[in-house]
C-alpha cells in the first residue's frame, strides 16, 4: 500500500491519540479552535507533515461535504495513514461525546446557573482569539511564498468580505478559490 | 410565548435507522459547514424540533467542548432513542463524509503533482482561512456586550492570539491559565 506514509511507531501513534484526546476537551468553540495546537504538535514539534500539508488538509475537509471536524481525520491520515486517522478521530470524538451525553442528561437544567454563565463568558474571548490564530496559521504558508503572496491575500480578503457582506453559501467561495488557484493565479 | 413554543408534540423519527439516514442526508449537503443545513432539515423540513428547541440544543452544544454539530447530533439522538439514537445520529453524520474526505485525501496525494490540482487546493486553502477569519470577525461583536467589559474581553482575545499563534505556547496552558483567569473574573462580576 504505497499511498501510505511511513509507518509511525506505536509509541508515536499513542502520543498522537493522547494529544488529540486532550485537545478534544479544550475544544470549546469547535474543533477548529484547537488547530493551532495541532499544528504546533504535528508540524512544529514532530515535523510529521509540513505547514502547507496542514493547510491543505483543512482546505480538503472544507471543500468536501460534512462537518468541518473531519479535517482532524485528514491530518491524521496525512501523518500516518488509516491508523493515524483513527488515532486523531477517536481522540477527538471520545471525550467530547462522553461529556456531551453526560451534560445533556444531567446538566441541561443548570444551563443558566452562575457557574455555566461564568464559564461561557470567560471563554468566549479565548474562542475568538483562537479562531484568529487558526486563520493566521493557515495564511502564513502563502505569505511566505513570495511569488503568490499578493494573490493569496486578496483571495483571503474576498472570502472574508464575501462571508460578512453577502448571504452566499461558503461553497461558492470555496469554488472560487479552486478556480483561481487552478488557473495558477495564486 | 409564540405559537412555536406552544406546540408540545413535534413529530419524531420512527427509528434509530431513520435518524441515521436523516443525519447522513444533511451531512452530505453540508459543503463548508453543516449547521445551516441542519436547521433547515431538522426544524423546517422534518419538524423534529421547534426553532426554539434548536437554538437551545445548539447553545448547550456550544458551551461544551467538541464540534457543535456533532454535539447537536448526539443530544438530539439521545433525546429520541438514548445512547443508541446518539450513536445512530453521530454515525449518520460522520460515516459517509469521512469516506469521501479520506478518498479525496488519497486521490490528492496522487494528483498533487498535477499543477492545476495543487493550485486549486492552494486556492481553497486561502478561502478556508478567510472563512475562519470571517467567523472570528462576526463573533467579535459579541465582545462588546461581554460581562467582562469590551476592553478586557478584547485583551483576553488578543493575548490568546499572541500566546497561541506567535509564541506557540501549548494550548492547555493558555486555556487553563488565561481561561481560568477570565472565568474567575466573570464569576465575580456575575454576583
């Protein structure tokens, strides 16, 4: 099976699983907010994939139908094939699934309590900071690529303005990106 | 109270299988995010939830760690059929899209040498970054009404960005340290 990447030692696979397990519980505001730490772990610290591969993993998941959390599986696959995808997906889904079921059964009535409100109020600014950090990390490989930096920044800007000022589905912007990129403009 | 809330009896799925296929169907329509499709399918088309119930489940899902739509599927499935329903909804939402996205990943590994394919994905990557930044910008307006006060809330967001994106500190320190501090301040102000 040559499409696979060099097999990762079991210890590394377990490390990958453990790291995503931990990130699952930190993913307040969606899995995408933990993308910077995934990047730190698989790109900066271990060098299993490149920054460009990381960005394209997220792009692929956004372009395909389904929940955006699947980018986690794509990153896992790019690191270590099927076992990598299993490690990252299981790590991401297990803790949050267990916690969600617990809360939806026993905690739903306490939603308006002071503790829960303090929790959401306190973490909202962090969520926003993490989203900006994610966007920043995704843009960075383009900015470093001298030949294409301007086109890429314009495209990022068009996507931002389009999402904020129109009611068009994100699909159209993803399609525009594919077209502009396919033509070699960025 | 609107008529929307007064309707106590909304239709419900006949079986966990129906739940599985309902979520399968809405996930496969969700290009660039499932949430808008989920609202249309679950509230407007199938009437399994009223609009109010949908927002309630969603806001609870947002407080919890994990992907919002995944939490939504789990909670809705659990409400109808317990654990079996939760797993049916989750499986329905993830199985087919997972196969598709992994097939694309493998295909991309083979096709990346073709300049058009590599270029297209580069373009989509820039758009993906833009979509995420747009979400962040849209949410920034909520900081103005934050109980922390707009300036303190903005400062927390900024410090989060700097520590995570620029200093590359591990997220757990940031969430436990900075998040803990923000929660503590919010706790005091809520009294």
